C-alpha cells in the first residue's frame, strides 16, 4: 500500500471477510481478531486481484519498511529532505544500515540510494506535471545541491530533460 486510497481498499477487503481493522497504515494493518487463518486464503486472493499482497517473512517485511520510509520521506512529507538517509533508515528500523543495505540490494537488484533517487525523480515528475513549482523550487524541496544536479539525475533516470518531460506531458493532456 502506498497511498490513502490503497488503505481504504485494503480496509474494505478486510471488512468484507468479517475482520475488524483497528489501524491501517501504509504497509501495515492491525486487526482486532487474533486469528485470520479461516479467511487467509480468500484474503490473499482478494488482495492479489487488486495488485496487493500479504508479506509474511521478516526479510520481505524489512525491505517493505525501508521502501515505506523512503516513500514517506519523498512523497508524503512537506519538509525539505535534509537528512542523512542511511542514519534515518537505520534509526527508524533500529538495525545496522550495512545489513539493511545488503538485504535491500539482494532483493531488489538496486541499492537503497538508487531507489531513493528513483523516488525523488518520480516526485519531481509529479511536481513538474502539476506545474505549481519551478525547477529551482523542486530542486530545493528534494534537497538537490543545485538545479543542475537535479537536471542531471532527471535526465539520467528518465532519458529526458525536465523541460522536455513537461512539454511531452502538456501535449498529452
């Protein structure tokens, strides 16, 4: 789950099966019932049909938590991203960053840093599409050292300049 709409959908699916969601957060759900084994298979089928899945093993849960931390930082935070990512993730999960980094890279074939950059570029694309901020403001908000740095990473990740991207999106709208 990466958005509020997903949380509503997941909550609804749990309720359909007679489960009582107490807390629904991005990537986690707490229910009142002690045991869901009687409806577990149906829940898995229902969630899979929506493109969602239950994650049971600890390593996968940890990887998802890393992704959620990054998604929250980049997409759901109004503060400027002036943090040390490795310290932040390590502090949030109370685990050694080297271990977390190796685990993430092994599972995703990309480093945490590359995932973070990819998410920052996705956020930059969103902000460019909405046309509410200048490239300079976007660079500042996403904690790039300069517009040139953002522009270079944007082109490296998307293959387009930010200006070209905006033009293409405007012409499709």
